[in-house]
């Protein structure tokens, strides 16, 4: 996959669990887990905005592009 998701790293840095983030942003744990593992095919901007607001980060802190697809 060319887009890498670094949600797990940000959560670790913030000392927050996926469950806590789920409760704070109103997204199911299952959907956040799909995003965290890189299996998501899409993400709504409203969801990305809520995650970034709660984690006090930028979208580029969570998502990155890898030309090699690794």
C-alpha cells in the first residue's frame, strides 16, 4: 500500500488507547482498527479532522505516502 497509516505511533506518543480515541471522536473501535492496520480504503475528511483535533496533530502526522509501496 502506498499510503501508510501511523495512527498507532501517535496514540502511543499521546498515551491514548484506541478505545479512548473511539469514545472521544465518535467512531467505532472496529473502524479505527481498520484505519490503524492500514486496511482502510478511504477516510472521511470529517473523521480525519476529528482524529487530528483530538490527537492535536496534522493529517500528515497520521498519513504518509510511500512511493515504493512498502
